[in-house]
C-alpha cells in the first residue's frame, strides 16, 4: 500500500521569509548542523599550540589520568 502523494502547494500561498526569520533559521549541510555566526570570542590570554615528544610510558600515565 503506497502513501498518498503530498498535496501540491500554490507558491502564492506560501509564507514570505523575512530577514529576521532567516537570521534565526537553523542551517544544515546534509545531515550536519552548520552553525553560522561569530563563534567563540577571542580570549585575552590565548593558548598556543605546541608539539613535544615524550616517552611512551609517560604518555600512558598521562592518558590514564583522563581527558584534559
């Protein structure tokens, strides 16, 4: 048994989108929610990414301590 087709909608009966409505709209890229906006504000004490090499046993102990 097939579902009944969706009724056709007259374009003249649709809602006009305002700038305010578009500003509050949720945006998706496929199945992924895409946030639009400024994001997180800049910090006064910004962190700096570095790279270090440590022994495997030390790394294992750090990972045992949990995240962060």
